[in-house]
C-alpha cells in the first residue's frame, strides 16, 4: 500500500477514531466522578463489566436492550431525511406494547401455528405504533402543527394510556386477588414470547436481533436506493421546490411518520415479548428518549444508529448492575451517560466545522 492510499485510509477512519476518543474521554470523566463520591473505581468498573457482558445472560440482555434503541433510532433517521423530527418514540413504544399485550392475552393467538402466535402481536404493535406516528404527520400537513411538539405530547398521552390500561381490570390489569396484587397485566402465554436464538434461557438472545438487522438494511436501502427516499430528501432540502417538481408532500410526510411510529411500536412489542413478558406502569423506562438520542447522534447514518444503540444498550445494562453492586447512584449513571452524549455531539460538531473550513 503506497503512502497516498494509506493517508486516504487513515483520513476515512478519522471520524470513527475521534468518536472513540470522545467516548473514552467521557468515560474517564465518569470514573473521576465515581471516585469523587467515594466509590472504589475497581468495584465500579467490575460491576459495570459484569452487568454489561460479564455472563451470557448479561450479554444477551445488553443486546436485547440495544435492539429497542436501534428501532427507535431508525425511525428518527427516516424522519430526519425529510428534515422532520420524531421525538415520539416513548409514546410509540407504549401504544405498541399495549396493542401487543392485548393481542397476546385476548387475541386468541396462542394456539396458532407456524410462529403466527408471536408474529401477529408484533404486527399489531407495528400498525398501532404507525397510526400513532401517522397522527403527527397528519397534524403537520393539515394544520401545520410543529412535529416536535405534537410527537412529544403524544408520547405523554401514550405513556398515560399504558398506565391506565394496567390500572383497570376492564382493560389489561390482571384480576385482583388481594390488596397486594400489582397493577400490571397477566404474563403473556409462552407461545407468544419471542423464540430464543440460542435455545438456552441462560442466554436469552431472541429473534428480534435478525429482525432488527434486516430492518436496518431495509431502512438504508429505502433512504439511498428508492424513489421514496429521494422524495424524502427533496422534501427535506426544499419542500416548496419539491412541491413545484410534482412531489406529493402530504403522503411523504404522513408515510414517513407512519414508518417511524411502526418501528417504535415494534420496539414496544420486542420489550414485551422478548424481555418483560407483562405490561406494567413504567414499562418503557425512558427507552424511547434514549433511542431518540441514538438517532440524533447517528447524524443520518444507519450504521451510526446501530453503533449508538449498542453503546447505549451496554451502558444501560452495566449502569443498572453498577448501581446494585457498587452502590453508584442511578443519577450519577445518568450524568455519565449525558457526558458521553455531549462528548459525541461535540466531536461531531468539531469534525463538521473542520470539514467546512477546508
């Protein structure tokens, strides 16, 4: 390899190396904060590693969490191509989980053959999540409502709908046998749970992994190799010019929000059918907002979404265990996560300015 080719290759890898350096620097700052509150750094690091990848179960749990962030992030990237912002992942997860729970428990799907028992609840979650996202698109094109405000408000509505569903026996709450019965749904039947890729409950990595990877490839193809992706790009660059060129703005906007919502709804069904197995208050646990951050940091890149999702999935798992084992406060874990976000965003901004200065 000659020097010119080597220099070009190193230049292509600079964004990755700078991003990695930003993450490492943020983690060092996080360790300093851990030491400042009197927690042993070796104990904190050991607790994080054990929770993130220290056992087959922990590794599978981290990957499963990453899938949720990836799906929400992919929905964000789709909308971002049209210069639209979908911050409604939390609500889309919630309504998707409600739909999946209702079909699992009351849809009569448990006895269906050929995998339909777990596929149909996932499809129901996609449709309901898509409709929830589509509402944002309709409000945008019909009355000009800012999509950030409408999708955020719909998130709160979705979360409260989930809360109401598990509080009422007329909806999804399990029958109350005593005053100590928890406000949550019954556990979904075994046939509706996502099959494990390993076949081993000690490593519960489920079929959502290949599904998410296929969807990531599909989103990349849609964005870069289809007419719909080209239309989204045109709408994002200049909606007025796109309209004059004959592109139908309304179907594009509504369609992309429907697709983003469907991905969020699917994330909700994966959380239910692949991990939690019952619907309860606090079900979404901020996953939608973390997925939003993953989408923001990806800067329109599907590969960036997958990388960010893996990072956040392992941080979430490691942070939970670090709190339990090393007594690191959960608020400090969130602070460390925030430092990583700022470091990645700052490095991306710096690289953009450097590129513009050339």
